[in-house]
């Protein structure tokens, strides 16, 4: 039995919810109060006459909100600064606000139990700032770095390290190694509530993706009372998929986590959503200032007030009032056939009048929303995206913008013309495969490479069906190529199957081309889903590994801590000895991040001579027909076999929804001295069993006295 966060309508069962008395639930000595925010982008457009102070006003409001609500600490999810090297004005304003709101005589009511030398390893003062005898800190700030303010240079320093050295911010989540990451939590305790705060600063997505795949990311957990800790994780990476490996799937994160605060994504999705596979919650606060005129930035900006008591949590959404309004609207000119067509006289003037009406409509809406909100900036951001496909012409946007120069904050880029790419006609002889049946967004995350290969060939036409190899063999070889960088896996499988088929045909005495094709199909079908097929696949993969070991190559390239890593990879890819047909899935310059860089050697070093045999074998396989290959066969000695086993497991957790009012209560006595705690390691994709028991609540019912709901039991499904 495990505790579940399913609501009744999701689980399909009636559950009794345990409600604690109000005296023990609202901001008491056992409740952590944490203000969470991400992507402040301090200093964005600071030289702009209209928008120059927007980011500073947002940070001022965030810090003021933290002080008003008497939070225990502030948690920032990266990109505090917009530039890697902030200006003096930017640093000055940041330090001024942190000193104004976060320093004071108010006592801190939680303790740090973990080894702070490990938690804060980027400073010469390796302890939390509120324990420094020379500082008076009333609200500690904990922050990871983002991709805008990431560490650079030989010393690996960033702007957060300046604030850390001055005692204003506690910078954590900085990994010193580029080959293996070990995330050690900051262990906190307030009353009877224990909080494990994990953090991982921004790392290039392709590199971190490979490290997760190869189990090179480890999260440490306390050895004692593992189920008694609330596990909070802060990460700053792509959450939405921008490419095959240019994001971090939520499924990569460990299942023992309770709540993930996701930075880097600017759309405000602060209401926690439940991951149905790993069974933790994810909150995405989004940016505090609009840095692009895209639909995601138009969502209302919020920060969160997180309350944690025991294994229960509540997230209260707090709207930001100083954020500049942003309205965006799309117009497709082809949809206004009743007003004009491309052949209508003075059609450009009519299109311009339509755009004027749309912009005016957005400005009127902004005026209505701003009534009663004196902190909201007067001039809003407005973007009208005009699709002029179908023969329409664009008008002069500069002349159009002059009409609103005194009413909008972005007069130079109000109008954005775009033209949707028209559907191309099907090219003759092109294979028509319904890829939507193969790559469904909801299912691909849980599929393996070999499953996709099998589905592809099942849906493909007969003309592109495999005739010599099996779908399972090709899928396994591609998986070795993708996950373990076994570049010879596909080539060795083809060579091995070709040799075995040749020997079979010789033994049968088959000579005519028609008989050869029939016999090959019969042989291929007889091996499908058999032990013989698995042994052949394993043998081919072992041969590929043996070739790599003979050359002295490593299974994966060491990552290079350099901002020019992609350039080195590109040059290495272009000089690789293998001909393009052997590259498989079209691995272009950026297909796999930095994985192409010199396997075991630098990009400028010559490749070992033993690669020539593999190259020749590949070229021969590509150019010779089965009849030609039948004339001259070759054999290779068998090699050792190896097997790998994997285990799978699922975990469930639990949920209820309500918001809670802010109330002041008494605080516990002053903190004792920090104590150390031992850890146990969990791999990034650990399959160890653990029960999930965090209770979640985020409804907007302010009349409810008690936001915390107790967990209930249900059987594992």
C-alpha cells in the first residue's frame, strides 16, 4: 500500500480525507514558508527609455512580498540576471534591494543539518549566510544559476558568486564535474518538518541528456528516515522538446522527489501538475518579465508561496502587479473574404485599417484591466501577428507604428508579418508513411528506440520492408548507436547477417537470383522472435564493442568544459573516416550534441589504423548486391557475449486542492548548531522502491481554514 495524490475523480474511488485542526496547520512552528520565483532576468532592456526599469520593479515586488509574508527563505530557479556580465547599474540595484529586504534582526527558524562545505562549494565562506556572525540576515535567498548567468572563465565564476561572496545569496547546485554529477541536498529542519532541497544549475541540454541516459547523474538521500523527508528539486533546463536531445524529459528525474520547481521556461504554469509516470508534482513559475513577444509570455505572471508541513504541501499563487501588460493576437487575412481579397482595390489600405482596429481593441482591453491597479505600468506591450498568405502584400510597419507611439511600450515591433508554409505536393516515388501513427506525442516518451523501428517497418510499404535484417535486430543496433555511441553496431549487424546468409545459401546450393530471394525471406521469417535471433544480435553488438576496444576508444566521449564544444564536434564530424551512408539516422552537425568529438583522442589527432577495416567493410556492404557478395565470402571469429538487465517499477503519490490565507504565528526557539547527516546514493534513473506520501493542495478557496490534507492509502496499480 502506498499513499496517493490522486483526486477522487482521477482515482475513481471514494476516499476519506484527514483534516488537521486549524491550530496546528497554519504557519506554525512545523511549517516551512518558501517564496519561489524563476527567471527574473534582472537588467533586461535596462537602457530602454520605457521598459528599462521593468525587471527591477519585478524583483522589488518579489522581495517585498517575501518580507510581507514573513517567509522562511526565498528560492530562485535560475536566471536572476539577464546578462552573464551584469552592468554596474544592474549589480548595484540588485545588491541594494537584497540588502533592503533580506537583511535585518528577524530570527531564522530552521536549521541546516547537511555538510555545508558540500552544499556551497563555490565560495570561500562555505556556510549559509544567516549563520555568518558578521551578517544579520532575516530572509535567506537560495538560488541556482541559469543559462543567462552561468559560470564562465577558468575559475568557473558567475554573478551569483559575487552575491554569495558578499553574503547576500546562497548559491547552490553548481556541479564541478562535466563527466559525472552528484547532487547533494541541503537538509533543513523546522520543528518536526524535514526538507531536502536539491538543486542543479543550468547545463547544456544535450550534454545533460546524455549524462542522464548513461546514469551519470546521481542524487543523494539521507540514509536515516528516508520517507520522513520532503524532497524539493530546483532545475533550470528545457522542459518542452526542442529536438531529440535538446530538453530534459521529466521521466529522467528520480521518482522519490515530491515537487520539482522548473526554471528556464518563461510561460507561467505555476499550478503544480502531476507526472503520471514518476508520480511527483512539477511547478513552472515562469519569468517575472517578458523578454520576448511570444504567446507564452502573454500568460499572467505569478510567483508562488509554498508551504510544507511534514509530507504535505500547499502552493498559493500570487499575481505580480508591477509586470507590464502584454497582449498578443493573430490575424489570418484569408479569413476575411467578406471584407477583401488580394484582388480588391486598395486592399493594402483595408488590411491596414483592420490591423488598426485590432490594435485599438487590445489597447482598450489593457485600459480596462489596469483600472484599480496603480502599480501596473501605463503603456502595455502589444503584438499583432498577421498571416498574409494567399497573395496579400505587407504594408509599411514603421508608418503604422507611428499611430501608437505614445500608447504602447513597443512601438517599433507592434506588427509581425508571417506566412505559413504551404503544403508541398507528394513527390512521385516518395514513400508515403503515416508518421503520426508512429510518433504520437503522448506515447513516444515511454517507448524505446527498437519499438519505434518496429512500428515504422510495420507501417511502411512493402518496397521499403527489410529483406535481410529483422526489425528487432535493427532496433537493437540503433539503440546501441543512440544510447551507448557504438558507432559500429549497425555496420557489424549488417556484416554479420550478410556473412551468415551467404554461408546458409552456399550450404543449400542456391544459385539463381529468384531462389536466393525466396530462401532469404524464408530464413529471415524462421528466425523472428527466437533465441537464435537474440544470439545473433548479441554477437554482432559484441563484435562492435570488440572493435572499439581494439582501437582503444572509450564508450562515450568525455565532455569538454568549453563554450566552443559544438564547434570542435562539427569539425570532427566532417573529418570522420566513415562515408555518409553509414551514419544511419542522418547525424548532422548538431544531431547529438558534443558526442562526435574525438573518441579517446583530440579532434586533431589521427584516427587509429584499425578503423580502415571497418570502413572498407561498410563501403563493401553498401555497394555490393547479394549475388556479388555470394561469390566471395569471409568469416570472422566469434567474440565474447555480454548481457545487461534492467528493472522497471512504478510509484504513486497523493493530492487535494485549496489555497490558504497568510497568518502569523509564533516561531520556534533559536536554531542549534548544525549537524551532519550521512547519505545513500540514488542513480538518476534509480529503480529502487520507495513509497510516495506527499499531500498536495492548491485550490483557490480562501475561506478554507486548513489547506493541508492528510494522505490516504490505496493499492498500487
